[in-house]
């Protein structure tokens, strides 16, 4: 990681540090991701809803290949979210029925195969999913079983900091460096590169705020002036006061404090929460000013992540973790609380 942005992966843990070590992503089959749309195919309509299994292929590339097969522009191929390249993933795509492919089931290409095809009424839009299910193997896990089980129980009960994972920043912080260059005047013509750069800059500032809240042990409780998020939704609200009911709801993971996704406009936080966010913005002034000038608006993201359906097996020295995360969450932020070096592990060519 370049020295300029080395702290992008040096983020504090919330539960006392990792409880063991091991090898992450030894093979794509050790990192399985299954998209959870939260709805079924309509069974009729002008689109095919395809479930695609891919290995060693990124989402944009698969979308282009489907477009070629369907003889359509890649922009007419719909998908809800980006997925890891260095993984075995299953995700949904839509293609118009008007394409010359009459039967999509079994259609395959380099690194991908269509494993289900159903008629659907609408093109998939970005963000139109509930979350993802993960099955992750950590090879040669070195921790004590009792400490591991205690840590997993705490994660299931209290959640984890909702950091953006290192894949958002690119190999050696390439996306962040690209953002810094763009804000200094370098033109980026490719819209995907520009989008990755803007997302990386936003993620870096958000992580800086969250890291400070973790250090202060306030990542999982409401500060005066906080903006709250309703768990499992994009709904946010500004509490008039932090009363016993809100404290209880926050303790039960029903609501979460939020942090800024930086852009133009005023922060919605006030008091203690706003002071902390303004301090983080001042330390990253060039990124914040660049994001505002790029036309992005202030948004909010939950500081805490609920980890659902968390189970594990530990056999022959290999730890397998299974869990579900909501949309926009990174599995690496869960691993960060369990396995040493989870954020420092190189995760190149990923588009989660």
C-alpha cells in the first residue's frame, strides 16, 4: 500500500483484535458469494432474469460477454451489484427477450455459466438487491477454539464496524491515487474508472470517521447530534433527543449511528457527532473538496453492520464461516475482527 494512503487498511478493530491467523482466498472456491435479491422472477415479461455463476471474472466483463451473446449494447444488460473477481460468485443479470438467444440455461463463456433463466418484467437496476450470502474458508487457522467461539458470539450479538473493504481502494490504493490526481486536475475519460475513483475517495473519508468512532468506542451508540439509520433500510432520521427508548433500540441493533458519504451540501449531524466528522473532513480536505466539486451530494451510511445467520465449522485446521450481509457491506470487515491481516491481504482486481 502506497505510503500516502497506507492508513486505508490500518483500521482499528472493535472487539479486541483478531483471535487467530490463516490464509484467506487461497482459491476462488474459498470465497463464495451468492447474491440475495429478496424477490423471485416474475415468470413473465420482456426480460430474462439470469443467475450466473462466475469464477475469476468481474461483473463488468461478464455483462459485456452477455451483451455480445445477446447482440445488444452492454448498457442494456442489467445487474444489481458488483461482485468479487477473485471468488466463486452467483449473481443475477437481466437481458432483453428480444435477443437471438432463445434458451439461456447452460450458456457459458470464459469464467462464467448461466445456471438459471426465468422471464422477468423489469431490467435489474444497480442496488436492487437485499444483500449477499457468504461462505468463506480460512486455511490453516491458528486461533484457539474457545476464543474464536466467543468472538463469533459477540459479532452475532453486537455487529461489526461497517468499514468499506480494501478492495474499494484498489491494488496499492490505485483508486485513491486516481481520485487525488483527478481532483488535482487530471482528466479521467473512462466513466468506470472515474466512478471507482469517486467511490474510493468517499469510502476513505467514511472509514476515517468510523475509525475515530471505533477508537472512541462510539461506533455502536448514538452521540449527541447523530443521524440514525433504521436497520435493513436506507431510512435515516435525526433524533430530537437520545432517550432511553433510542438507547435500547440501538443496543438491540434496530437502529445504528451513521457516518458521511461526502459530497456537496451541509452535514445533517450537529453537536458532538458533527464536530468529529468535521475534524475528519479537515484532515482530508482535498478529497472532500473534490467530491463536492464533482457534484456528489451528502449522503449517510450506517456505522455498524449486522451480521446475520453467522455459523462456523473448524475441521482439519480450516475455518469455514457462513453469514449474510446487507447490500453494500463487505465481508472483509467481518474477517477483520477475526483473522489477523484480513485488511492487509492483497485483493486485486475485485469489484465487490
